[in-house]
C-alpha cells in the first residue's frame, strides 16, 4: 500500500509537470534495452528527445535543460517505484503527447542490477593480477594492471569475442566511441573487456583488434560469457562501490552517458587520478601507443591504404601504425618517407608528424599528396617537390606578428592538434577514406561511409552532407575498387570485412592491382595478365633510417608512454687515457639471416655524456686532440659556418647515404660503425643505437623454422608478441621476403684517468687511442 501511494503521488506530480519528465529521473540509470548496439553512428534514427543534441558537454536543448535541473538522487530500493511511475506516465501520456518520452528506460528488475554488479565484481577481482584461471590482461604497458584499484571512475567497453571484427559485430565503431570519451575526459580510466570464449583462442583476436584498431588502452580477456546481460557491445560505467550503469545504445544515450560521467567526476571531492595513463615527470609530451613490443619492428606495420602516381611510377603506402607514408616505385625501391613520429606537426618530411595516416589522394597538377590524418581528425597536404607537409583541415589561425615570425624562423612553432571539442558527437567516427569527387572537392568519410563530408581544397572548409546526397558521386569509384578486390586472394579475416572498408586499400597501377594486406603486413601486386599475385619486395630500406621508438634520449625521463620500452642493451666498460679515442663497433648479425639493406649513417644514433664529447661519426676528419669544452665547440661551429663556402646541394634521391650501396652487403655477416670521442679525466658514457634491416636467409624454406626464426629475430617475449607472429605467419606463405628491423643498443662506459705527467706541471699530454667493440646479436 505504501508503494502504491507513493506511485500515485508521483503520477499526480507528473501530470502537473508533463513537459519536464526528466526532472524526476534517478541519478543511477541502468539500461537494459534488449536491442543490440548500433553498428554505426548514423544508421539508427535519432530519438525525438535528442534531436537538439550537437555534442560538446551535453549540447542541445535536452542537455541544457538537464544541466540546469539536476536529477534527484534515489536510493536503490526506490528504483522500482520510480520506474513504475515513469512507465505509468508514459502509458497515460502516449495518446496526448507522443513526442514526450523518457531519455532512457531503467531496469525494472533488482536481479538485473545484481547481475551488473556481479560483472563489476568479477572485473575488479582481476585488478592487480596479470593473468589467472579466468582472465588475462593484454596491451597493459609498464604493468599498469598493478595500479588498478577499487576506487576511481572506470568506463569499460564490453564486447563478445565470437564475432569477427567488422563482420556481424562492428566492434570498430564501439572502439572509436571509447577513444572519443577517453580524449574528452582524460582522467577517466578506460579499458575494454572481451568475454565469451577460451582465453587462449581469444588472445589472437584481441591482438588483431589492438593492431587494426590502434588500441592504446588495456584489454581484459575473460572466459565468462555476459551476453545474456549485455545484448551486444555496451559500455559499463562504475565508480567505487556505487551501483554501475550499463549503456547499450550510444545513439540514443550520448547525453545521458556524458552527463553521468561528468556527475561522477564532480561528486568526487578531489579529481580522480587516471591510473591507466598516469605519467611521471616528463620533458615532452608522449603519445600512448599499442603495447605490442617488438611486433612493430616489422618494416610495415598495418599498411592500410594505397594510392599511386602512374605517370611518375610512385606508390604511396600509408604505414599507419608507424605514422608515416612510404613512397616507393613499382619494383619496391623505397624513394622517400613522410613523417617521423606520432604527433601533429607540419614541416619538412623528416620532422613532420602524423597520428595514424590513412587514405591518400595524389593530385597530379599540383604534384602533391592529400592525406587523411585519422587519429588527429585532420587532412594534410604533402608537397612532393618541396618535401614539406602542411595542414589543410582544420584551418589554423596563425597570428601574423613579429614574434610569430621569429618563432617560426627559429623552428619553435608547433602545430596544435584539433581538440575533441572542435567536433560534435556526430563526428565521433574517425575519418579514413579520401575520394576526389570534383576538381576542388574531396569526399572524406569514415570506414563504413556512414559519416561523409566534403572538403573544399581551395578554402579548407568542411561541408556537412547527408549520406544519400553524394552516393552517386563516389559510388562509381567504390564499385570500381571493389571490383579490383575480387581478383585478389584475400585472407580469411579480410574476406569477412565489407568491401567499402577496403576501398582505400587497393589501387590500379598500370597492368597491376596494388593491395595493402594488413594481416600479412605486406603489399601485394596482382598481374592482370598472368593472374599471379606476389609480394612487393622492398629495397633501399636504409632511407627509412632509425625508427623513433629505438631512440632513448638521455634527457628524457622514464614515462608511461613509448619511451619506457625496455631496450636490450649491450653494456661494456673500458679504461682509456685522456685525449682522442677512436671507437669501432663490430656487429655480428644473427645466424640464418641476411641483410636487407646496408647499414647507413642515418640508421645510427650516438650520444656522449659526462667527461667526453663526440667529435665525429663514421667519416672522421683530422681534428685536434686537445681538450675542448662544449661552449668552445659551439663557437667553432659558428666560425665554420661564417667562413666556409656553401656547398651545392646534391641532386641525388632524398634519404640514405650519398655513397653507392655495396652490392655484396647481403653476404656480409658483420657490419660496423665508428665514433670518435674526446675524453677528459673522469667518467663518460657513449650511448649508441643502430637499425639493421634483416631478412630470413634464402636457405631456410621450412615454415616451422621460419616462424621460429622470426620470433628469435624479433625477440618475442610477451604473449602479445607471440600471438602477433602467429597471426602474421597464418596469412603469409613464405616469410623469406619479410623485412624485420633489428635494433642494436650499446652503452659503453669509459673510465679515464689523469693526464700523463709532463716535463712541467703546466704541460698537458693528450693521447690518441683506438678501441674495438664486438657485439653479437645471437
């Protein structure tokens, strides 16, 4: 009777305030909608109560009203009463005002609440344990699973492992939404839970997801099946011991979900610390990347998109997870490379930065390449003649003052990546495809073409369009490229991907079809005459130089980003005399391997600290051996610049050494590089890194031996690395054309005594010595 009277009172109040039903909604919203999560952001119709929502911090009339009318807090025992009242109100008002509806249905069963609490309890039981009988953490860099605790605000993506990626369950869209919320709320602890299958069998799919979706947060694999509670992909929000909230429909719940996250953050007396992205003191911003270890030492790491310049015999390969564009000819000879490391920065090719570049389009009249910078939500333009990169969209508003001119000339100006607030909720999907539809218009779309828009090249302005408005504009291009895919033998996982998602992965190049195989980490070339498909064997790899993740600057303090990778270092210590020290490092390559490219100077990085100073690289000129301070060296360099003649620029291809490559480098079993150091009394340290591009020896033809050798070259240790190689070998036939970058890290400690005694106390005697350091990679 008491509950009935309360419900009656609530109904009277609702009739008086029928226009504002959201004021009586509970703070803890539990969704149990049986419909599965939508596969795309624009596939489902927008409900009437969200028609005014436009992103931001709950924008639109509905979100503005909710922000000005805080929801009353209901205890858990009153959920059923409040839900009954809302259901009765909806039934009573459906005939009079059908446009008014509750933003989200709440669970009417206490059992549902208990079930969701059970999910949270089971997830929390894995905190602090890397693996157990029923779970395993992947992509958990630097042991962050140890820092998970019972407190804090967590947003978790729950998805079933039975569906193949991008087939029946479009997990790609769900991960993009999770990235959106992680960027919007940096203090939110975000991770994904893959449930519903055996841990060992689900591990390969999880690694595939990490690589193809560029997942930088942890993934928890559970052998428990929560499908009867989740009904497809859904999001679970919980904080401490409070009731969890389950969101099953992003399209119908964006403002409710964002409002719940903001409320949880405001209710805490102190800002919640994000234990999943916490960093110690760092000198520079470090972008988090997938924690796949040595798997990224492959020459290509998710070559997702291809474009061509038929007249110039150039192929543009988006090496997406390496954040660069590789330019090669039809024979696989690498000509140039655009991009140096993850980030957002314009400038010359060697210093420009992408964040997962995707589709590209070559503009022949301008001799430039338009590139979709997917994770930065930008479109960039590469001038291939001047070798510079600039941002076309979004248009930057640079100030035109004298200070801006000075900072720009000094190279101190950095581009600012577009923030998440610059895009509404309808643009959560990351841009991926780029298709020319007119002379001045480019069509930009996500993978499934659900959120297309037009970019005006001349102005850099974005024009929003409907999905059906430009269907005819790009449908012919899509159909042509989909037709090319039918002639190529795809792997099992790629065959289940829709053709629309692969339209940027294939291009027609004279009498060939060029295709980027992301499973086999390779580029295929299909001959239309002979119907033969082969791998493009890349050469001239030394143009790529030393990868950014292989350099560990001494000034950089250890962080939770990419710089914390534990390098396998070769440590040596020697005693030397003060003066000039010529150091030659000999490196023996692993057995059953051969060099894919000679060791070039741009593949070597050196740094000296302490009582020494580096004075040369591999080509050592005759320099004085007396002790020279750092300041004096700097002034000497200025004098050399002032009084030396400017040499003419060479007309050879960019990148690599000017020296011709040794044709017999493939038969070499040992490579070497040199470094000359001026040593003073005390202790100094030489830190050197080199990149060796290796292949499996041509005599190894057994697939089992090839797989074991690939794992040994890559130094696989963690489960993610072994699972990645297994996936790689499943999609490749012969691995002898696979190029692996083998990093070499040397730390040489030089102990230097006092100067030898001279004839007088003021006389200083300097010496010149030579050292040979042997390093074996077996």
